[in-house]
């Protein structure tokens, strides 16, 4: 945890991956993130594998550096308790559809009435004002509708990428929205509401390069970045495995062509001229594919690194746990969770001076009493809320 947002207090009404991933980053940067969960807990606690029913691996990995408040927002008393908290925080974050948030008394206008300078950031599936505004959205549906699954096609069939990419890309956009609002000149003067919907976030993410020829009016060609769409751009099969080989600059290509015995092409304009090289990238990638099986992965790595040509071995996800560079930078930490026992924790990628120990994902309702006391409720009032099932806590 980095002590950069230590004075910022965030009410986190998010669930599953998108929102929790965003708020975990803010917690990693030092914000006090209060995770609000239903009495049954965030549904993602149940995703397996896991040692107990309390929380599984995936929940552990996107809810560190947070406190947990368990509350029944379906009951008016629960909503009243949450409304007591709103004036005590700087930011409210959720990943609900606005109509769903409003039904729970959590709409922007409803909360702005309680806190006139509130920062309110949310990520629904689709932006408001569009015809899909009220559609439910999950990672798979956004991978499909955004064009991502089509880009990842194999043998003519679109495929989902086997990671929760739409949720995490949207989560990054949601975290940026919060940080932008915190840095805004408007902060402290008026309420700020920022929408960071999944569909629009993924379209923005993809079309940086994929808009291509359609960037111009009239178009200079179709969508699709030609270099990335080349059938010869792939992890290349070596004599004993696979390797990423990516000559990028003209100098890279000249050194690579000399390495594979094609010095005759080293001064060819299709290599030395960056525009011509872009037009002929299929031909150049095909040369890599043809040459790759002639050496072992280790032989390629030695030869390419000696010539400063970008390359990388193809790791399995299992390999990452023993990767020497990640060991050097302390990416994985073996720690004891107070309820779940020994776990492997992946630290935030951010580094800075004054780094503090991370707080592992909280037990459901572990901080209910503390958070409600900070909102001004006395012990008797908190006891009564727990006794009547409005909130859950020790």
C-alpha cells in the first residue's frame, strides 16, 4: 500500500470484478475504502477455488486494502444507515445501472442532496442516453458486443479471451475517473458525477489502433491494424518451444535479417523505410516464422539479446510464480490471512517511497462496528442494528 491517498475516504458499493478491481487500486494507493456488502456478502466471495465458504481466491485477489461493512440495503433502515455514511466520505463508487442504484436510494441526485460536494463515479454496462442503457452486462457480453471476441477469432469463430478483460479494462477507466475527479478544480466546490461504462470503455480501448483507415473521412481503408492482423504475427514455434520475436525498428530488422542469413534484404526499402515496412509487414513476419524452427528457444534468446532485438519466452501462468524478475521485485508475498490461513498475495504493481504492508481482503462485516461508530452511531444503536438484522458484524 502506498501512502498517497491517505486522506481520501471512499464508499465502495461495487461487486464482482469491475468495481472491486478499481477500488482495490485506490486502496493500494492509500485510500480508506469502505466496501459495502449485502448480508450474504459480495456474490464473488463464492467463486472457487477457496478454502472456506467465506471467500475464494478471486475475491481475495481484488479486495485487499479495504474494510467491510455488511448491510441490508433492501430495508429502509439499512438505507438510512448508509445515508449517514455518505457525508463522511469523499467518493462513492458503484457498478450498478443507474435505475438500480436509484431504487436503493443510491442515485447521484439522491446522494448529492446529502453531500453537496460528493464525487460520484460509476460504471454500468452501457452509457446513459443510448438505447442499450438499461441492458445488463457481464464480461462475456461486453467482449462480444465491443468487437473483442471477433478480434480474438480462431479458425473463423470468435472467442472470448480467457481472462476477465472487459471488467478489468472498465475497472481501470473507473479508477482513472475517480482520480481525475479528486484532482479536479471542481473538487470541494460542487458535486461531480462521472460515468465510465463498460461498452464505451472497451470501444475506446480497442479503437486506439483498430479504427485504422476509418480514422479518416472519407476512409482510407477498413478498421483493423494491419500489423496486428497478420497471420504471421504469433508466438513462433522454435525447435523446442515457442518464442515472441518482435523486430520493430529498421535497425532491429536489419540485425535480425543478418542473423538469419538474409543480409540481401537489410538495405531494402521494405525494411529501411518505415512506411514501406508497414505495408510489407506480412512478408517480414513470414521470414521470422520460417526461421524460428531452426534454433532452440535458448539459442534464439541468446542470439537476439546479443543483438538487442526484442524477444521473450512464452510463459505459462504457472511459470509466473517462479519467474526470476518477479522474484527480484517481490511481486508475490506469502502471508497469513487471519481467517483463510496461508495465502499468496500479488502486490500492487505501483512502487513508491514509504510503502506500507497491504491489508488482505476483509471478512464479511469485519469493520461494521468501526465504520458505523465513525459515522456517529453509538454502541447501543449499533447493537440494535445488528440485533434486528439491518447490519451484520461481530
